């Protein structure tokens, strides 16, 4: 089907998904770019794909073709690749995710889409079993987050809108050791020995982890730093932590 009007209902739907409240209401989100759309796993449901003539031969069950002009209006990038998919969100059961042996990542009140996207991508790359995102963090299904995960969001359970204090209590019941990264401790990452089932917790870019969370975690850890700066970008700090816990748990 060819769409030649910006007022078409399909186009209106895609535009509406730029807002979180509409993504939540419809349980849909947008994936843009040829590589990202091509690599969406089969166990994720694609509602439809929109392309220009450039990708008219792209094989999918439900495809709409439109003009470059209209595509530019619905795209979130400056130089659109002229292909996007509207995908159904997936629901994950926290209890089932926590049955997995290994490590988890907990994100507390991160606001930068690039930081969360990078953390998802890094965590998935190093074998993380699940990611939990707090209620006040940026939406994981926003375009910038999805794009910066480079497809990793489809390969790991990511659960948002979590009450982190309640989550930590649940983790404790399941013998998952909770480790918060904070400057307020003498424990340094290079000396710390992670347990088989571990959750690492990363906090807000400027404020760090909230006190109510620090009060209930099993351990607080800081990253050894030898320069004058005593802080790191949230995604960089989390990536260092992910690498260390993965190395220990995988014996490499």
C-alpha cells in the first residue's frame, strides 16, 4: 500500500509514538534504520514497516511505502535511512527473569537516553541476565534509547518503571547479592569478589544512587580512580562494573 498523505492514519500513529504516553497506551514503539529493523528477532511482533522506494523490496508481511518527504516528517534522525518498523512492546515477568543465574543491572533515575542505551548494549554484550530501570528514568522505548542500543534491547529482558527498593528486597529473597556503586565506601572494585548471583546498581548522572536505595543494598563499591577527577559518566562507570563482574563470574 502506498501512502501519499501526511494525514494518513498510519502516519499519524507513527508520529504519535514520539510521545511516551502514547507508546505506553498503545504498547508500541518505533525502530528506525535498515540494520536495526532487519535484525528484530522473530519473537518480537512487528505491526508494520514503512519504507520509501529505496526499500520497496524489503520482505515483510505488512509494509507501507511512502514518499521521502513524508518519511522525513516522521523520522527522528537528520538523515533518515528511509525504513522504520512499529513494534509491540514485550512484557517480562520479574520473578522469571530473576530465576536466571548470573548478574543483573539496576538503573536508578538515569535521564540521558544515550547513557541508558549504552548500558543496555554493554550489559547484553557481556552476558547480563536482565536490566531493571527505575520509575523516574528515561523511557527505554524512546527513539534515542532504542537507536543507541544497536539492537541489544531485543536480546535481553529490560523491565522499566521499577520500584527499586522493592526490587532489592525481592532480590534478597532470591539470594541475589545487591551491589551499589557509590563514593561513600572503602570497598574498591579491583578488590571486590562478586557472588554467583549479583545485581549491580548505577545511579543518576549527577546525584548518584538515592539514599533510600543505599540504605537497603548488601554492598557499596567504588571504582578505583587515580587521577584528580572523582566521577565518571554513568554509562562508563556501569560498563567498567559490568566488565569486572562478567570477568569474575565467567572465569575469564
